[in-house]
C-alpha cells in the first residue's frame, strides 16, 4: 500500500510529522529518504513532539543516533556518514530496530538491503515551488494510517 502527500510550507511538513506520530507504534521502523534539506529532520521533529519530546529535535548526523525517552522510546538514526553495512553493527543499530521502540532512520536508502522487510518507507522529493515537498509513503501498515494522515 502506498499514499502520497504534498506540503507547501515547512509548517505543513511538521504537521504531517505530528499526524504520522499518532500512527506509529512500538516496533515500527520508518525509513526516510530524500536529498539534503528535503525535510527529513523537520518531519521527525513533528513525530517526536507528537510523542512527547519537548526538546529541540536535530539530526544526529555526527552522533549517528539519538534516543528520546518517550513511551515507546524513539531511536532517531542518521546514516549519512556511514559507508558500509558492517558499520551498523558497530553502532549497535540492530539492537534497536523493531524492538521496544520506534526507529526513525534518516538516509535509510544507503542500507535498504539490510533493513526489515516490514519497514515503512517515506520518500521526500522537492516540488515545483521552493517550500513544496512531495511525500511517498509505502509499506504494509500504511493502509491502517491513511485516515489519520489525511486528517
């Protein structure tokens, strides 16, 4: 199942993240792909704030992972700086995926071969206008989320 969305300003991207946050459950893996500046971290910020994070949400580009102590916990990964699948083992990646929390993975497309088959994929591309973004959400659970996401 797949659904598509368009946002025309950053606030709408953030709000889409909040709606997505209402859908995510323990064990979910959300894989985000899109160019630099496409809005991956802004979307994650909306998800995190919906789930109770009060701190500023930033991309863990240099730390590789941030954990947010929500219920369930959020594990926010940024795989941009990794080059080889073996490096995922080094950061303990597999200990967090599909377990007790929600995994949000930026730059997941770098390692799509080793991610769970039931992961949900969200691709973000630029639209025609400067702040316009096109979202393509695909995965087994997406049909369950459509009503909430369409608002």
